[in-house]
C-alpha cells in the first residue's frame, strides 16, 4: 500500500512537472556541432537545427527548425549559390564573412548578430530571449537599437514609422477599415529597420498567422512570431533601402510589365448593369472628352453570382458589348470571386467535383461556405490541377472579349464565420491545412488567373487582386480594398500605396473617391488629382451611394477632372518607363520618401509622412479637401512647383497656398519628364512628337526611357525601344542616348522644354539654335548631344 502511494505521488509530481514545463517557453539552446554545406552551415543545437545560407554577399537566409527543415515557399524564386562566405570557428562563436557582411553566431546560447564590414551592428538577437517556442508558436526576439525605426509590411494602416506598434498578418475582409485597423487583406512580411546611418531588411517567410512587435510597450526588443511552422527569415544587409529592395525583389520576383491600357483611367461601380448602362457610361466618357480605358462589371453581371457566366437577362450578348466598347477604345474587366456555387449542371461545379479540385474537411468531404451565390465550394489553388483547370476556365471570358480580371473575396472571405483552419489543401503535393494556407490563398488565386489568361490570350492581361502574400506582384496588381470616402482615407491611401512599394508591389492604388460613403465635390476633386500620381488609377463606388463618375459632381469638377485626366495620359511615356524600371530593379512607381531620404527625420513626422515620389521626378504632397493653405516638407535640394514652375529651396518646411484645382506637386531639380499629346484612350495614337521637360539643377541625372507595343510579350524577344536620357549640369549638356531593342517607337521628334534655364540658345550638332518663346526646341528623337544649356 505504501509502495502504491509513493508511486502515485511520484506520478502526480512528474505529471505536474511536465505540465508546468509545457507552459514555459523553450529556447533554441546551445551549440552541439556544425556541418559546412555548399552555401553555408548547419548547426545542431540542444533543441533544433539552424541553417545559414548565402544568396549573395548581402542576402542571408536563416532557417530554424525543430524537425525536418522545410524549404517549400510560394514566395521565393531563387536558390543559394555555393561558396560566398569565409567561415571561422572557435570555442565560443562562429564567424561567417562575405564581401559585404559579417555574421557572428555565439554558441552558448545560440544567438545571431549581423554586422557591416566596419564592425557596426545592423541587427542582433536579444541575449535574454533569442529564438524561443511556446507550444507551436515560434518567436525571434531582436535587440532594439538606439532610436530604431521600422518601415514596411506592405498594405497596412498606421504611421510610416511602425515603431511602438504590434501588427498581425492574417488576410481579412475588412470593409471601411479604420485608420489604424489591423489586419487587412494582404500579408507582406517584409520590413526594414533603420538606426544611426544604417539600414537592414528582414523577410519572414512563414504563411501561418504572424505577428510583428516593433518595440511596443517595451524598451528591449522587436520581434516576429508565427503561430506554427519553421522560423525562416532572410536578412538583407545592403547599405541603402533601394539596394535592399533590389535584393528583395530579386529574391521573390518583381512586378510585371502591365499592358499600357491598364495605366490609363479605369471606371468601376458596384454595379453597372444592364448592357445599356455600360454603353451609356462609355459614351458619356467619349462625349465629354474624359479620357478612360477600362470599364468594370461587378457581381451583378453574373447569372446568380456564378463566376464564368453572364446574366442572360442583363448581358444576353457579352461579345456584342465588348465589341461595341472596343470600337470606343474601352477594355472590359470583370470581377471574379473564388466561391463556386453548389449547383448540379453548373459547369465549374460539376468539373470541380468530378476532378476533386475543391478544399476539403479532414474527412474528405468538400467544405461548404456561404458567399454571394449562397452555399459554395472553394477551389484549392495550391493544387496544380486546380490551377490548370481554373486558368482554362477563363476561355469563356476571353472568347467574349474580356481582358481584365478582378480577383475579389480571396482572403478567403465567407459570410459570418472564419474559413476553417482545419480544412485540408494540396500544397503542390506537400499537403497542409488552411491554417498554413489561409494567407496564401489570394496569391495562388492570382497566380492561377494570371497563368491561365496569359496562356489563352497570348497578350498581357490585367489581373487585380484584393488578397495576397509576398510575391503577388509576379502575377497581379493590388488595390487597397473597400475604403471609405473621407479625407482621412484619401491621405491614408497615399501612405498605403507607397508602403506597398516598400514591399515590392509597384502596381497598386485605392478606389478613388472612396468605395463606401458619400463623396463631396471637394473630396473628389482632391482625390482624382492625387489619383493621377498613383500607379493603379480607378474610380469606384458602392451601389447604395451617390455616383462618383467624373461628371457626377457638377460642371466645375468635371472640367477639373478633364484637365487632370488629360495630364495622366500626357504622362504615360514617363509612367510606362517607371514601370519598366520596377521590372528591372524593384524600384516602385509610388516611392516612399524613406527610399531616398532614409535618415531625414522630418519625413517620418505625421504632418509629412503621406508625401511620396511618383517615379523619380514628382514629389506628391497629399492634402485634405478643406485645406487652402498647407504645411509641407521639401527634402534637401531644389524643387519646382509643377503647375507654376516656381523654384523652392528644400531641406525645410513650407507653408503654401493650395487652391482646389492645384494639388501641390513638385519636381526635383535636374529631372527629365517625357510626355505626349493628349489622347482619349491608349489605342489612340498621340502625335509623333515626344515632349521632354528638362528641369535645371545641380546634380546629374539619367532617365531610362522605355517603349514597346504595350500589349504583347514581344518585348521579351527584344521588341522594345530603350534609351538613356542624360542631363549633365557640369557639362551643360543633354544626351539622347543610343537606342536599344528592335522596336521602332511612336515618336520621330522630341520637343525639348527647358525649365529654369537662362540660355536662349543651345548647340545641336555643332550648330547654335535658338529656343522659342517657351524655351523649347524640336529636334529628331535620335542619338545626339545638346550642349550650351
């Protein structure tokens, strides 16, 4: 009896000890041994394995796993080469040195620190916490550096500087989101830390729900954590934000070169129907000479909300509709939701069931959720067969002349509930659940849509998505979801779009005028002007609110809208060239000032954090609709107000007048801005003269001009025109560089427009030529040097 009692007591204590231990966090532990690999090292610790690999001298992958390392990723498209680092080991630490960085790993306990070659700390684990687990949750605690700032995470509300906040990645349908609401529709787990004169980046490639603490309620650490899975992150140690963006977008892929027509104005409403209303809207744009290229159909175009159908009553002949729109120079885009209505006889339902293409419960039955069509099944886009089937289904739309594909509700959203995390998905044969796949759903839907439509069309489609994960720019543009008609949302949208640029997404924008809520004439005037300087430029509104077409606010607003839409189309050579640059370097089109002015404290102030660059030349300073005088900040250098050509000295705050018809937009000194004549849509040819504005300055500047046919993929075989335009103030010269590529181009001549210059003559081909009264001169658009500026 005594023996039994002792055993029961031991069992009780042991069980409670294990229970107590399970509630405690578990550290990474200390070093056991190391193995050199072809591209780095593997370290065995007391509790896990740490793998360090080098992708280039300033890009390092850190993978920490308790079990078998898993290199599966839908985001990363590159692999690590061999032999980039020198490895030195002693009794207390391991040093790995490249041509750009030094990584120091202490052994007891395992802690990872990153240094530049000057020995300065860029980023380091917090010694007291390091990397730890609580159950399945894994967290990496990083030591806060003095006055450290944090930027990034893509589509988030809140301030430019994320310090002091906690942000979560869990793609969420969040209509009319507040100014600090989180999470939203996208997961972009990439951020940059800034301290002293140093910057670094971290991409946390984990698709489970992730949480980022940027020094909230503590003075010790920042951290990133995932609910489950391995701790896999990439460290970027290049010395500038621009170089880090270059490395990051090389790793996960850069934005697509969009069709030229998608860079014009786009008009949407929930919903335009029937066909007669769509044609009426199109005719109104043309009759009022308001440039526009795209009209959208929202959910009411479908038969009972079934995707890959048209309502037989509202749109009995969709091919006729697209043909009539095409005659007027319009492209048609339609909304596509992932939910497939459960209805026997419906082609997509029958095929999905027959071929086992839908997401399932653990018992093998198909998940049934409710959205617009009622009870629906959801395609498993992580299944290659589903992606193929989904892509082939777009033949229905393409045969009917549709060329734009708007992916919505793909967080995925279901009515009144969260999408069950236990649902099982294919994961390209790897297997998994929606707990890991939820944040990937929008990315894989956009991928399926892009790959299918590209193959079927053999020309560039417009793909848009609401939800996504890192790398979504390889397939799609992004809009900022169901925003609201308010000054606060208009200003927030500027910050959100430039923040998406910091995540490698070049083609992004909000619904101009706000999707929800009534928009005042003043607000629409400001917003459509700001929209001109936004990569993705679309007006949209809910069907229960007042219309928000450019003519819906009276004659004065319509006249202003015409002027700014004309400007957008005049700027298309500049905008298209900026998109080309994004495809080559990852430099976004809407650029946070943190890219070029990283260490300027003023740009992080709440008064100025909405300011951004549109391409390399334009500094856009968003302001409210009620402002008549605005306080803005101009960084160091000289700046020209675009509309007045007035010169301002930078490096200070300015109070300026802001009439309703004049959003304060400035041009950086030495800028080069190519423009064209006004067209009503991009299928209409501009004149054969390119207009090149040259702004006097003290710094040299190179603008890479790019042109192709704007619709096909022939540029991939060299059918493009590219040339460098070089302004050299020291030599008082402008060089039109040698053309590259086999494309002839639209423009035979170029009108040089000199702004801020005193010279009334220039030297062209050794001959002095006089400028006209506007300080302009027309010359052939050919390789040459103009001097005497």
